[in-house]
C-alpha cells in the first residue's frame, strides 16, 4: 500500500507516461489530478496525488474481470478508482 503527495517538475524529454511510471501511479490519475487537456511542457509542475492501494501493471494477457477476481474486488470499483473505461497492456492501475 502506497500513499503519494508529491510535486514533480517536468524535465526536458519527459512524458506523462514516463513520469507516472517513475512514481508507480496510473497515467490517467496524473492527468486527472492536474486537469491536463494538452501536452505537458518542460518546467511544468505536476501533482502526483494521493494514491492509496496497490499499483498493478496490466499484462497483455490480463482482463479486467481477471484482475478484479485476482484482487477480490468488483471490476466497476477498479474502473471508478482509476477514472478509466477500460484497461490496456502495460498501463498501471490502482487496486
């Protein structure tokens, strides 16, 4: 279980995907917490918000139903907690 409350300053060449992976949080959460609608830019400060739970990296063979069953949670809970509509390989999600 991890909890974050970090401010990250974007460095040249960083992407939202790379930054989210550095902190082990879902990219969708960073985008949502920072109300991002455009690309990030060098020098921008991003909030890596409070995340509580287990961060799971989706494997190519995973299904939402399978992940939910593995962790004993409802698939709708996973979708809502991560503010997503579906999963895709290699994304990080909070369980």
